[in-house]
């Protein structure tokens, strides 16, 4: 799932970099995916994420950096993770300061699905602007 997530983020980034006029809403959605991934990685590592943005204006240069940082951080986290750790519970605070507890498995699933949802929104907006959307289907990835 995470190899697909990184591949899909890279394909979206490349598409957005190829478009002449930067669409603010599309960039906002893409940066949201990337900032949210960073927040969740931080939480999974047991660190405080309260000062990290989830929705923030970021240009494609910032997005490109986040794509690289998140891929490296997620790869490191997953490489160091044992299967027995997946059901381990972690406690974290959301962006409003409310405390939650969840399993690493559920959080990892959420991160993968969250990004996929918003990449679909990006593709819908690209199509509405007359731009060919990016094929980020999982089956395309595995082919």
C-alpha cells in the first residue's frame, strides 16, 4: 500500500509540475495530503504533532520536498516495524487538542485511504479544468 501511495504522490506531483497555471485548490488538496501524512508519521513515532499544519498553503516546491521527506520517513518507519507492532496502541492529540488512542494498523490504513480519497478529488478538479487526470489506480501500479 505504501509503495503505491508514494508512487501515486509522485505521479500527481509530476502532473501538477507539468501544468502551466498552478491551480490553487488542487495545490491546496495535494499539500493537505502531504501535510497530513507528515502529521501521522510524527504521531506514529510518538512525537508531538500539535504545531504541524494539516491545511496550509504550499507551492509545488514545498510539495516536492514533502513527497521526498514523507517517503523516506514512512519507509524508515515501516522497515523498523515488526508485524507484532501493528496492533500496538498509540495515544495522540488531534489538531484541536482532543486525545485519541488507536492501533498502528488502523492509523496506517487511514493514511493510505485518506491520500487516495484526496488524490481522487484532485483528478476530478483536473478533469473539470480540461486536463487529463492522472491514472493512479492500484492495478496500474502493480502492472
